C-alpha cells in the first residue's frame, strides 16, 4: 500500500475537510478515518488520543470476519452451506424442540434469515453461549431463509462452528489462511464469550489498518497480490444482495444483505459495527473508507449521516482521473486534521452556580437507582473532579471543561476478557464537562478500552438541591449509572 495525495486519487482535499467538518458539526465522536483508492491510501487520520497502533473494538464488523472464516472452511471442505445446523450441533439441538430452528442451514444463518428472534444474553448471562442459543424458547418461529431479522448470536454460533471443525480459535484459523498473507498485525485478537468460544459477533480487536486490509482483500474478490486465497464465488455471494433487509429508519443499510455483510448506496457493500465501526467498499469507484467512532446512543441516525455524506461529498464527486494538485488545500487539510481530538462537551466553563456549589457535598436517600450516597464537585480553572460515593465506596472522576481529561473510570467489576463475566480492572475513559446553562452541568464519559460506552450525566442545581439525570449507552456495564435522583446540601 502506498500513500498519495487526495488529488492524485481524484478526490479534492477541500472535500475531505468539508466532510470531516460536517461530522464535527454533527458532534460525531470520530476515532479514526482511512480512505483508500485502489492500493493507495489518500487520507488517514486519528483523533487524539487514538493512533494507528490502537487495537480498536470492531463490534459487529467482527461478523464479517466470521463470514470469511466460514468461507475458508467451505473451501477446505469442512462446511456445507446447505447443511442444517443440527447436523453440526446434534447434542445442542436436542434442547431445541422447534423444527424450524433445528433445520435452519448455515447459509440461512449467514443471511440472518433464521427461525427465531435472538435473546438478550447480556441479561441472562449464560454459562455457555452456544448451548444458550440452541435452548432459545422464543415463539413464534418460522421457516428459515424467508425473512431478514438481525440475529447476533446466530453469527456467534457460526464462529463457534468454525472453531469446532478446525480445532482452533477462528482468528488463529484466519491467521494461517489470510492474516499473515495480507499483513494483519499479530496483535489482532478476539475476546471470548461464556463457554470458551471466541466472541465472534462483536469482539474482534485490531488496528484500523488491519481491517482496511481485510476490506481490500474482500473488494479484490478474495485475492491478494494476484493470488486467489478465497473462492471468488463465495466472496461475490457474500457481498451481494441475497435477501431484502428493508429498514425505514436507516436507508443506507437497507439495500440488502449477503453473508454477514451489508449492502448500501451506489452498488457498495460494507462491514457494519455498533457505534459506527464501518468498512465501506465502493467497487464502482474502487474506494474504501475505514471509519471508527462511538456513536452508541445515536445509532442508526449518526451512522446514516456519516454514510450518506461520505457518498455525497467524497464518492460521487470523485474523478476517474487525477486532479490538479492543490497544495493550499492539502496544507489546510493536514493542519485541520492534525489538531482533531476526541469529541468533548462544549458550553460555558463556569458560571455563578459553579462558584456557589464548588466543594459542597450533597447527600442522597438510599432508594435512588444509582445507589449514590453523596456527590461533590471540586472545580479548577480548566476542569474539575466529580467526587461521589456509591455502593463500592468513594469515587473520583476528573473531567476537563470543554475538553477531555483521560484516566480510568472509577467503577470496578466490569467484564474484561470474557463477556458478562466480571473482571478486575478499570476501563480507560475520556471525561469532559460544560455548563449548558446557569443551573445545569453536563458531564460526558466515553469509555475507550476493549469495550466502548457512553455515559451522559446532567446535574441541575436549585436552592439547596442537586438533581441528577444519568443515561448510559453500553452493552453490559455502567448499569449503576442510570436513572434520576435528588440530593440536598449537607
């Protein structure tokens, strides 16, 4: 892969800057963007503190990686797409009385046209997630292969199937088949799910450049440097519209679905992960964009905004020939991009209320949903510390005013290597705050670790009362940080 200017790729540097400014104006918390045309990268940027070596959680982009593992297993004669899942999991299927679910094929599962609605395993916390899938008691069911309905655990089971047949984690299987040949970093890995299988529907972690290479391989039709590594027919099927997936709330994601890969505008396809982890591939223009962010709580609207505008501002105006070099625009884009940092709350840094409540402790009754006992704010010129006590004890969360402060979120016990299983380390986070008016302080926490999550806490002050509204968006953590409560100055 080579680096070229945007103009050499037929794309205006000014257009890229306009696109990024549009995302910033829409408060998209972008982490990284890489744009490629052919084998040449014409734009790459990381929003501080992210960088090229950060192993980014790819969430459901992981499903597309599982699809490739299935494809290689088909090529090796290990999997037959038309076989029913009960032939591969006979013992597990004994727990499932529903004939439609037992008889769904591997192909049906790749197309997310399964027989039953998925369950929320984060709440149920099963000991073995594979067995949990086959014990699904949901009704009604339907013949598989008919309708698209998102089935995350079904795609997880496909990863487990590859592991059962190969005797190794699916990422290790792909390491020998693909990763080493295309230059995916050795650090890339996948978290585990209860029962020991890789968390293949949500938890691949790799560098953004790693995923860009995987996307390039897929857009090459399964070849790399002239060598056909994966059967082209499988790749073409995987990236085509095999089933309708109409979504009125997200038109950019409603152009059909292949094998764990989405279709989108202008004959494109893309890998699609929660929080706007995206690898958008546009074969007709030979353009790829790898995009990482955390828009949880704002999906699918935020994802739709960035996809639609990518096509409108970058893809469709792209010339088939190189443009005249625009040194001024290139210089301006570089200066602008180099200064970009992770989104932070914006507003007033102080107000009369800030001075009044600085250092004041507020006590809360025991029945509040967050389990808060006391709350206090200690302000400095450029930031502050949210000091509070909950069921775990006294906590301190430093935050910047109109900027992020980076540290560890003070709650203990979040899952780490195995989903839903409590761990013993704290997650890295970015915390920012601002006064949205004379009485209300907004504090935003962004978890930026092996897990991503967002916590928005608004504190309102009136007379001697402190009222709090907390809302978190994260799969299975920060559950202690949701709800409303009012405390009073001690």
